[in-house]
C-alpha cells in the first residue's frame, strides 16, 4: 500500500467531540451524533451486526453486487478512481473491484484511523496493481482527494454502500450528495445503497437484535465518552430502544435512562429523569422513486437501479452531466 496516508483530522478532534457532546446533551431532546459510534470498538460491533440474521441490509446489498456487478462495471467503465465514503470490512468493495475493468485507484475515507488503515492494508495486499490511498477524515464534510487520486484517473466514481445515506436527515443528505457531486466532478457518478420502506416489524428487528449486539453498539458511544472525555456514565442504567417513526419514514435509536441521575462529562453536569432518552441515530428509508427524485435535487440523474426480489434494498447508479 502507498505509505502516504492523507489525514484530514483536526488537531482539536477531542475538543470537537466534547463540544458536540456538550451541545447535544444540553438540548431539550438530548442527542449525540451517530458518527461517534465508529471508534475501533464501534466498528468491530458494527461488523458483527452486519452478519446478524435480523440485519438484512448487508446480505441483501451483497447479493445485489454479486448478481449485478458486471452490469455496474459496464456502466462505470475502465480505469476508474473509486472513492468510498466510510470503510467497513471492504467485503462489498472487493466484489465491486473484482467486477471493474482495470481500476486505477481506490480512495477509502473514514474517521476511524486504525480500522481504516488495517482494512486498506489488507485490501492493498490482495490488489497489488491498485493504488490504495486511504484518507482519515470525516466524510460528512468536504474532503480534498489525494493528488495521486486526481492524477490516476479523470473517471471518478463515488461508492456509498450500506444505506448510510439514511443516517442524514433530508437536508443533510442533500448537502452530502452535493459534496459528492463536487468531488467526483462533471461526468462522475455515485453508486449508492438505499434501504427501502417496508414492514415495520422487519425494520425494528434489524435495529434491535435478539443477541443485543445493536444495544452494545448503541451504548458504546457512552463508553467512548467515558474513555475519551472523562465521563461518568453508568452504562448499565441506559437501555437501548429502536422504534419506527412512520411520519418521518425513519428508524430511530435511543438510549433510555432507567432512573433519575446526573452524569458528569469533563466539567459539565447533565441531569436525566427516569425514561428520558438520548437520540443517537436516525436511519431514513425511501421508496425507489422517492430517492431518485431526491437525488435529482442534487444534480444526479438515476441511470440504473437494482432491487432484490423481496423489495428490501436498492442500489442506485447516479450520474452527473
């Protein structure tokens, strides 16, 4: 792997984390940004979630890539610079790379440095002819591509699997798509996974599994606050809750305080009443046509969509220009 790793990471990362926690816990409806799930432990837990029976998105999206990878590769074309937003196990990335013709470069962007570098190094070892250029950054903000990525290919394609787009509210999703459009440039494209609206029971079980892995993933953000910010959360007094908000078309995850308590983080006290929640994540769901229309607002045209036979999940190939 290229030994030069681009890091776009504020020297005040901990301050940014602390400021976001202070601001979120000071709201009437307490909130924490879901991007803070993904430290090394959170990334490990999420990889476990992806293999659970209840969590259909990963296996469904994987099956779509396996069944239609060649069609996707034909649309993308040869010699591409593939840019992935968020770096999981890269298993889906490997499926796409295997289908592509002579990809020139791969740029995985993720906020979790250790997890990103481990995954990128493993992939680079298996694809010795591919320029792998990891970037440590918060991909929810504009990211400058490495010079080598821009030189490797003018054909830049974004890859955003896992329906992570659902973690943005509609305004945030529109902003993100606009950022991607700027990054890939005119003639570029985006291959994006989008979870579909479906039976509420299927949705809730996907975010509240029987083994309690998602609950541990949710509570890990409190453990991270304790570790990195000197917090004193009693983790066992916060219960995981997942619910479907039909009016907003989204799954919500919350942490519910099981008693009246005061929690200190750094030098600030935050009071919880019994039953009060911290809203930790949204996952918006879309109908196919709904998302295509939404993406059009950011300048993308829907060139092709793939949906599994059960209507659970979709992959959209969106083009610019």
